[in-house]
C-alpha cells in the first residue's frame, strides 16, 4: 500500500518538472535575463526585432537628434512601434535628413547611403 507521504512527494516532483518544462521549452524564458537584470541592454535581443536594435546602434554611432523611417518601414506596425519606442528620446520627424530604410528596399536616387547594415540602411537626403 502506498502511503500518503510518498504520493505528496511524487506530485511535488511532477510539479517541479512541469515548471521546468514550461520555463525552458514553452515560454521562451531566458535565464540570461535574470542573470543580468540591471544591465542597460539586458534581454534586448530576446524582446526586440533586429531592425530596431540596429537602428538604435546607428542612431548612437552617428549621434542623430532625429530620424525618419521609409514608407515600407512604417507599414510594418510592429517594426515601426518597436523602433520608435526603443530609440526614445530620439524622435521621428518627417522632415529629418536621416532616413532608415529596410535592407531590401531600393535606394532613393537623391540620397546618400551613410551606413549599410545587416537589416537596415541609413541614408542622408
């Protein structure tokens, strides 16, 4: 006959294994986020698209005070929102000389490419 303590012990082990399974395989949880919670960019690569991260790096590299995004970039509402939020307090302005375009977009003839990144191009018009 199985006693009450062994049944409780078995269910505790099963619960612990389920929690591990959920965190490790199903939720996308990354332990690195907990290891470095106070670093300025902790977990950024897990939470944001690569285009937004690259835009932030180019904004810092060129010390931009404002920028604009191409029409195709703006059509993708997810990329648009994340890029605007991640680059705050640097703001988007329609009349900015600096424009980010997606890598697969065609260059504007009147603009000069400042940086050709992995996901974006920074152009000055």
